[in-house]
């Protein structure tokens, strides 16, 4: 009888340790890709006309990852929120290519200085390799609105006049929380 109780306690301890190990591994699989998050003193503005976009080129890695959350810092001087749509594009050797998102993913920048986060988990966006993540403006907004940038980041891509261009100095501090897909 004592032996059976001992076996049950050992089994329970093994199961508990196994579940702790699974939890620990699950947390390790989540990380940020893109530019370093910051809300410092370096800001940049862009042409925020309807249909224009700003974004950054991101290396998602060789393994398939699911995009969980998009983050960036911005200052909105408008009286109303700045509405945008999130797009994800494949990135070939030199320019953004095919759009990878079929869903329409909306977000908004409230008035004032903000850390903006958009939950991407419900959309199950899975990518690998190099992609471009962008914000597309859904109305005409003042170019006096600002985005946090890193001067040593890899630059900002912007879409206007029906083609993509790169601003080489100062990358917008967009980043994405991702999880490796098994």
C-alpha cells in the first residue's frame, strides 16, 4: 500500500515537472522582431494621405512564425484618432512584393503621444523569411504627425504615387511580437 502511494506521488511530481517544462518552452518561443521599441526624442513625419503607407522590412527568420502583436510609438496631433490598416508583404531582393494578408486589420492612433499596440493573434498571420509590415492610411491626415525612429535602423519604406520608396536613414520603430509555429 505504501509502495502504491509512493508511485502515485512520483507520477504526480513527474507530470507537474513536465507541465512546467512545457510552459517554460512556450514562453521562450515568443520574441520581438523588427526595430527596437523606444519613445525617445527622435521622430519623423511622412505624407499621410489616403492610401499611402509606411513600413519596415523585417527578417522573420527561417522558421514559420505567427504574428501576435504589432507595436510602435507615434504622436497624433489630430483631434480624432488616425485610422490605419495593417498590411504584410513578401519582400523580394529589392522591393516589397505580393501582399500576404487577405484579412483587413484595422488600428487607430489616439490623440497625443502613444505606444500603439494592435492584436494580430486573431488573424493567424504566419510568415517566414523577409517581409514588409506597413501601416496604410484610411483618410488624409496632417504630415505633422510623428513616429518614433531609430537613426541607425535599416530605414523606412513608404508607398506613395503608386510605388514603394526607401528612406535610408531613420527606421520607424515598428516591431512585431511573434511565436514560432510548431
